[in-house]
C-alpha cells in the first residue's frame, strides 16, 4: 500500500529527473528536496507569519503573567486564549516536517534499492518504458568526490577520502541550526522579578514552549551531524540524505530572507556589527 502510494511515485520522479539532469543522481535528489519544500510552501509561509505574531505578543503576555502570577492554571488558560485570538500556535508547524521526512525516507529507500538491487529495482516499477535502464547500466552515485551511499563512518580518520563526508555533515548541522532559528519564534520568558519562588518550578505554557524551542534549536543540529557522519549506531543516513537535508534547509533560509523584511534587516545588522568589530 505505502509502496504504491509513496515509494513508486517518488522512485519514478527521481529517475525521471536523473535522466533530465544529465544522469546525475545528486542533482535529482536536490530537485526532489526543492519539490517537497514547494509542496509545503503555503504552510511554511503561514508558519512564518504566525511566528512574527508570536514575537509581538510579549507586552500582552507580560500583563497576563503579572495578573495571574499566583495562579498557574489561570495563567495557562489566558495564554492559550490569547494565542487562539491571535490565530497562532507556538507548537505548530509539524505538517511540513512530516512531509519532508516522508520524502527523505523514500529518497533513502531509492538509493538503497539502486545500490542493493541495481537498475532492475526500478525497471520493475517504471511507469513508462522510456524511463527503464539497460540491464547492465550502473547508476551514477558520484557527486563532488562523494559517493551517495557512503558516510564518514565508512572510512578511517587517517583516510583523506573521509574529508568531503565530514564537511558535508558539518554543513548539514550548520544549515539545520540556521533554519531552525529562522523558523522558531523568539517566545518571551517569564520575568523573574515578577514571578515568586513558588511558581519558578511550575513553568507555564509559553515557558515550556520556550525551553523546548531552545533545546531543539541546538540539540537537533548536533543529532543530525552525528547521523550524517554515520556514528548514530544506524546505517540509515547516507550522503544522499545529507544532500537532501542541506537543500531543504537552504530553501527555508532563502525563503525566510525573501519573505520577511525583519529577517533581512536582522541579517544586515549582524553583518554591520561584524564589520564594526573588525574595525
């Protein structure tokens, strides 16, 4: 069922793009990553707009905290009501991630099938005869000195061949960190001067969201680097998946800078501060 609905169409699309893009599987994977992001583009745009609203809620949230600082239940109710009135969800945005993971898993399965079974794995499910490969054809798995089914863990650290895979893993982590910070709203935290000691150990809804966001902002990139290197205790990740992940992250970063004037202004300010420090 899932094979017919998910795997077969993505396999056919991958091979179709592979042939269009000069028999380059990496370019085909990059195209698939872009397509998957375009599918969820309307949801991502709404998510970014929602995040902008959340960042503007700090004054109202501060008033709610001050009013209900001794009643955690009322504080959470008022906070959720405010979020609902503003039409935002601080824990939203799960659907785009689910779609990306579906494509990511299927891309991984495509590469594994081509490596383990050869072109026959595709020829058996090809939608059109002109997409089929000759039986002795070897799919091109090479891209910029990287073999798409390999990871750094496949090489010893004394082997120079490991370098491009390590660089790829680091890029995965950096782009993940930047894209996560871009998509995660800066949720306000409780002002300690306005909170008594009793409530410090009883986090409200927005504080729980803030703590979760902060942890995931740095934890998830670290996890992806470890997985991209191949040291996660699983052979699931590969260079192909790293390329897919990087492309998706870059799409989010560029999209954010294009859509959000505040994001562009923030980036310009950061570069200006760097230049001033150098002087």
